[in-house]
């Protein structure tokens, strides 16, 4: 499995990258246009460029629950948050989620959406905000791997317990938490995580 991510400069403007938008397929261009805020447009653009780097000009199709895929042996998942856009690629179904670390006011969400053992994990952590974000990104990664989406009862599965925990990997980035879920146990399989410059995608 490979994970690549870019961190966007806070002073970056979409106008500077308008030629790059034209490199992307129409559905991604339309998605960028629908965002209201420039920051979100830039993140969606970066995600589109990461996908283009991973699959080239291969057409993207959408399966059940609108899960994107290509007709090849490459599986991918993208996510963005804050100033970071990331992609995971693998030879099996994969789900990726990245989130900025939350403040303590969000921790109460765990009572509504986390499995009881996940709630205990957060409450017992020395860094509850990081633990909360770890569980949240792991849940999102699972749902993106399966393609089910957040309509699923999030309390119904426990990302801290086997067998699901064996399919998950979490990494802390500076101010962010990133998790991936593979359709198969990750075990000792290496996960290559690398940061890219935006110019590497153009």
C-alpha cells in the first residue's frame, strides 16, 4: 500500500492553478466548481491531481454507493481536511480518511457514534483528542473501503478489536490523523507514506 499527501500553502490561490483544473475529468471539475470556499476548491483540485497521478488517464466509474473505481488492478481512496489532501493506493480495496485534530468540544460526539469499547478507548487515553480522531478516521476509512457511507450505524462496529483492527493502520501527521483500511489484514506489509510537493502533480 502507498499513501501520498500534499500540504497546500495558505497563500495559494485557485487562479494560479486554473490550467491544472482543465487537466481533470469533467466530474472532478464540476465538483471543484460546486464548492463555495476557495480552500475547499483547492483541496478538491489537489485530490483530483493525486488521483490523476495514481491512475493516469484511466476513466473513473462509480459503483454501489457511488464508490469510485477504475477497471484495472489499482484501488484508490482520497481524503482531504484542513490544508492536506491525501490518496491511498493498493492492489486490494482500500479506504482512507484524514482529519485535523479536533478540540475537546467535539469529544462528546463519541457518545453518539462510537462503539462502547471505542468510547472507553478515548476516555482512557492520555490524549483524548488524538484518540478521538484516531477512532473517527478509522471508522471513516472502514466505510470508504466498503463503500457503505455514513448511513451505517457507526456504533455497530468496533475498530479497536479483531478482526477489523488487523485491517487498519493509523498515522499521526503534524496536526492531523490519517487512517487506512484494507480489505485484507495489513499485518507486516509495508505502508509507504510520502509527502509530495504540489508541483509534483502538475
